[in-house]
C-alpha cells in the first residue's frame, strides 16, 4: 500500500479540475448531435431551403448558383440597420435558409 501526502488545497484543486473536465465531456457528448444537421427533411447540405411558417415545413429546395449568390449579397449589402418591430418567429410568411 502506498500513501501519498497531498495538501488539502491541492487535493481540492485537482478534484475541481477532474470534475470540470468530466462535466465538459458530458456536455460535449450530449450536445454533439445538435451541433450537426440531423434533420430528416434535409438531403442536401448546401441547398437553399424555403420554409413556409404556416405549413411548418420546407416547401422548396434550390441549388445555390452564382446568380442567386449575387442577389443574396445585394440584399445583405442593402441592409442599413435593424428593424425593431421584427419578429424572430413570425406567424405567417417564409423563412429562407442560405448555407
């Protein structure tokens, strides 16, 4: 039997490090499936998706092209500020996901 004498403070610091590392690994393993796209609807990773809010589903998928990218860039460059009354989750309309 081997006994190692360790100061109380060092012991608590080592235990805290082990505890935090263990907690970090558990959180990582729990959140890993949510970090990648696992939706059953999505076949293509690089497709533009148009989501209908009222239907609650993707209604159209489009392959990105240079023409569509230029149009999206022009829309984004035209934004000058934030619209304060915007709803992050609207009741009706469409949401466009561009990869």
